[in-house]
C-alpha cells in the first residue's frame, strides 16, 4: 500500500462510530474549558503514575537497605542513595512545574515554572533527613505497639499503616511548601493501596501508629500529638460543613479534631468536629464522639449509651 493511499484513509473506523464520538468529546471538552476560563490554557496535570515512581524512589533513598536493591553493599550505599534521589527529584521537578503552571493565575511558560520548581524541590529535598527521623519513630511505635511484630524490618515492609504514613510524611512536606495537588495525589496513591485516607494537610507528630488500618480517615485540619495509636475504621472528621451566602462550602476552616499525646482510639470510633481528645485518653471501639474530653478519659460505647435515656449524648451530631 502506498503512502498516498494511507493518507486518504480515515483515522478511525466508522464501523463503531468513533469519528463522531471523538467530535462530540472535543465539543464537551471545549465547553468545560470555556466554563472554567481555560480555553487558551488547557490543564496539563501532574501524572499519578510518575508520582508513584517518585515516592518509590524516595522510599528507597530513605531506607536503602530495606527498600532499595537486594544486592546493595555498604560501600555502594551512598552512590545508590545519590543516584536514586537524582532520578526521583528530577522527576519531581517536572511534576511540580506542571502543578505551578496549572495553578498560576497569570499565564507563565513551563520553563518559568520549572525554575521555581527547582527551588521548591531543593527545599523539599533538604527536609528528607528530618522525614527519615520521623519515620523511624513511627516504625518503632508500630513495632512496640503490636505484639505480632517480630522486627522493625517486618513493620517497614509489611504494614499498610507504615506505607500510608511514609506517603503522608512526604506529602505533608510538599503540602507545606505550597504543592497541595501533588501532595493530595501522593496520599491518594496510598489510600488506594491501603484503604487509609490521610489528608496531607493534617499535622501528625512523632511515633504515630495505625494498626491494621483499613477504613481510617484523617481530615485536613486534624492535629495529632505524639505517640497516638489508631485502629482500623477510625474517623477523625468534620461535624458539619458551613456554607457561605451563596450556598458554597466554606473551605479551609478548622473543622477536625485535636488528638493530644498518648491517646489510643480503638476500631470503628468516629470523632467529629473541632474538639479536643485530652492527653492519655482511651476511646473505645465504635464510640461516636462530638464533644471534647479531658486528659486521661476512658470513653466506651456503654458510657455513651448511659449519657441519656435515648442513648444519645446532648452534643451528638444530628
């Protein structure tokens, strides 16, 4: 078949009506861009697949002996860490530039965004030693808090809670540096694989342990103190969602709980609103809590049912 014959052929088979579908999708796409005033600047977003590879690389650089290559020797560790960081951080620069370009109010070139991205990623990279120190406390907390754990190495490579926390610790730094989209994408990667949903804006201190973990939800403005332990299906959520005069949700307000140091929250507990769980408290399984409690409290489902004849606390959400 000649080149001219190929050029004359339609791009798509009309047997399935693909040409019309492509045309209809283009019209819908353009209408969406026009509605968002982005017709001349279509969105080019960071790539989830690339960010997953970046986090894998950062994990290997943070823990080269356990998450790196299996045949690494001591004399080659620094080279491996340096090379792995170089690859991961260069990819991250590109993804950060995409977010900056996407979110810029004034149109900028990709090269301008990339120069800014290099500064931000350099700042991010400088914080990685501090991230490693925090993760060491989380791994130690998991090992000491679970009698089934045989070693800290097992905790690191097997526990979904630690996987989610690694993603969160990395994402939280990016969130602090002004990259909320990439940060959220990274925590959602962990959410998809572990069932643990931690918003990168949450503030979580050292020695954090999530046991089992599936169904855990930690909202954006949650503040969690040192050596806190959560079990599966715990929710630290918002009690209500205020709206503005136009009926749109008010965003960014402090709406999630504050959990002080040394608190244990057992499976299925739901804690809602900007309330404080006092230091050293224990929240039993399946408790629904919407009011602050003092330090060293012990809240159980039975106590909640005794609060009123109806079984509802007067501050309970409706």
